[in-house]
C-alpha cells in the first residue's frame, strides 16, 4: 500500500555562478500498530494463557515508528539521501530499544540513475530486503531499492534471522549497494565492519540477486557472518507468482552455523504462503513455515537460538528437531492508510527443538485483533 507522507519543503538555492539550483526535501512519516486484545497460550511455566495488549506489548504486524528522510539533488542524475527512523511501543509509550533513539535506521548515502544506491550506517541487511518478497505475504511482491520488512513479534517472524548480520537483522557500521536495472534484474551487496582490531571479527558480507518478471518475481542471497570469531553461512532462494487476485510465495533457507568445538549446526528451512486480494476492502493471508535443525546446541536457557545470534551451551549436547508454524489473517482496509485486522498462528515443536516463549510446552496458539495506520 502506498504511503502518504507529510513533506517539509526546504530551500532551493543558487549554486555558484552557474545558476544551477539544488532541490531539497525532508519528509516526516510514521506508522502506528496496536494489537488488542491479544491471546497467547502457554505463557508461563504453569501453562497459563495471557490476554493483553500486544505480545509482550509488541504489536503483531509492524513495529510502530516515526522517521525523517531527506534528499538533495546534486545534479548529473544524483542525489544525497538520508534516513533516521525510531521505533516505539504504542501500548506504553516507551522506546522499543531503550537508549537507542534511532533503532531502525540511521544512514546517509547517494543515489544515482546509472550506478544505483549506496548507503552507509545503521540499516537493514540486504539479505533481509531480498528475501522479503517470499518470506511472508505481507510485504511488497516486487524487488526495489527501498528497505523492506517482515512481520513484527509473532511465532513466524524468526525465519528472518537467516538473513541477519552479526548484530541482528540490521547492519551496525554497514555499507549497502542496490541497483534495479531497467530489464527487471536486481543486484545488491552489503558489508558491515566489526570495528575490531581483528578485522574480520563481528563482520558480515552478503550478496543478493533477483528478477522482477511481471507475473512472477524471484530472488536469492548468500550471507556470511563472523560473530565473535564463529562463522555462519546462509544460502536462500525464493519468489512469488501472481494468479489474478492470488499471490503465492515460497522460499528455502540453508544455514550452516559453526559452534566451535561442538561442530556445525545445519538447518533446512522453508516457507510457503498465499495472499488473496479480491475487489473490495478485504484481503486474506495464509502461510506455513518449517524450521528444521540438525546438530544444534542449545543456548544457556536450554533452547534453540535463532540463526546467526546464538550463544552456545556446551553442556546441553546436540539436538535435532523442527518447528512448524501455521498462520492466517484478514485485513479490512478503512482507507489507503488505515486498516483493522484479525490474525492468529499455531506453532508446534518436534524433537529437540525448544523455544523459551512456550516455557517447556511443545505448542502455542496466538490470536489477535488490531488496527494499523500510517501518516
């Protein structure tokens, strides 16, 4: 859905004796998502459920945020660009990440018609953006040079960590290049500095390619993460296809995570989802994903850590198992900017796959209603 922004026009001034003019703009924008009521089963060690506002206060689909982004035309088909974006929690008014005011974006760059878009700073990993067209049915079907996102705080979000860096699903100290060619080919590359005396420690490099084919879109990425001297790799490929009012998405992730003396963890994960958008204000989504691990060590809490961010417990042994999640939703669009929704998921754990959010139970149900609006 196209966003509507409040634009604050800045001055357009003369540039020296040439008489040329630079056009500048800054845009204030934002999004608010409030999930209420939300139900979650197995919410404590006694197996009780909880009904509240959001999942631990978090909205279901989109982190609420506000931001500033700007551009200045410097001529020759180029412009300087920047973005500052902060996330907050509507349920309590607090910052999403205390002490980090711009916890979604803080970057500056240059965009050129010929050479593409270069950005530097705190930003999405390019693997995250490339996989968004098949990771779930809620984002854009097309590859673009803009940042994308997956859903926020539910049980099917965790597949996004296969596209993560050493610092999460965004680069810290990151460089990114993206280019969408006129023939539909998309190419991207990213690197994040570890800022360590050992140059490669906590660094990350990624590459992604794709193609916007009209009725279908495909992409894939390679991800290499060095986290505290431990290397991790992910290979992924997927895409989507439009059947009239129905969009189908599918993707595969292969993860190889070194665990020091514990050996290599190997994941084979996949997802399939659908979005039905008939004429009128309603649309519907249905998805399934499976995250399968082999030779995986638990973290210190006795659970399977998400890809690329694990701290391993050598006393726990090594485990095989898988997590499967079925999810669904319906949106009623009140306008181009505002919608209400009904959504839910069912997660089932098998074998040695455990997660902390179920407190030892092997399944969990989440249900919610909510409202989301943009400005």
